[in-house]
């Protein structure tokens, strides 16, 4: 019996270790968003020369990140507590939050498909993508 109890608690421990930390995961994803924007923004500002390959690569990172933003995985119930700036509004208005994610997905996918070939195209494409960051942070980040 004791062995069985030990085996079960060992399993429970292994199980909880295998479960990812959604707060850390979503922060890591957002940091990757920030890094990708950090590659595009200097070009848009004129601080760095336009580079189509670097821009497309960063847009792809944003589209990949958007595709990974599954609220059931990254914002599950209960993950409003802890070292997080996610607003309680996310859980109060999950449909609205999902809609914001869907828009981010659509805009980043369109940006990748557009594959900007010069600075003006990049400015237009990136303008549409960047609005998503500010809009969602204003509504759903503390
Ligand atoms: C659909 C909503 C949504 C979109 C779109 C979004 N974010 Fe966020 N972002 C959040 C939320 C919510 C947090 C707070 C995460 C937490 O602390 O739990 C956050 C946090 C962050 C952080 C802080 C991460 C940390 O280490 O604490 C950065 C940086 C960030 N976002 C960058 C971006 C950038 C850049 C974009 C656009 C390219 C973007 N985000 C798009 C919702 C969004």
C-alpha cells in the first residue's frame, strides 16, 4: 500500500512538472513578439536600411506567435493569479480576447503573404500589424 501511494505521488509530481507554466510561456511568446518588432521598427524609423529578408523573417515570427496564442493553453482558468500583467478582463471577456487574437493572426498572416519588397510596403504592412499590439495591451494588459 505504501509503495502504491509513493508511486501515485511520484506520478502526480511527474505530471505537474510536465505541465508548462502558462504565465512564463505567454511572457516568453510576448518577448519574442517584442524582439521581432525590434527588428522591423528601426527600418520603419529609418535608423536601419530596409532589408526584405530580415523584415519577412520578423513578420513570420509574429505570425507564428499569433498562431500559438491559444487562450486555453496560455491563458487557462486560474492563470490570472501570479506574476502576470494579464488583465482580469481576459477571463471576463474571453470572446473579445479571442477576437483580438484572431485579428492579430489575420493581420500577421496577411503581412507575411504581402512579403514587403520596399520600405513603403513595409511601413503599410507593419502599421496594420503594430496596431494589434497596442489595441490588445490597452484592453487586456494591466
Ligand atoms: C491579443 C492580445 C495581445 C496581442 C495582439 C499582443 N499582446 Fe503583448 N501582451 C498581451 C498580454 C495579455 C500581456 C501580459 C502577459 C502577462 O503578463 O501575463 C502581454 C505582454 C507583452 C509584453 C511583456 C512580456 C513580459 O515579459 O512580461 C511584451 C514585450 C509584449 N506583450 C509585446 C507585444 C508585441 C510587440 C505585440 C505585437 C506585435 C503584442 N505584444 C501583441 C496581449 C497581447
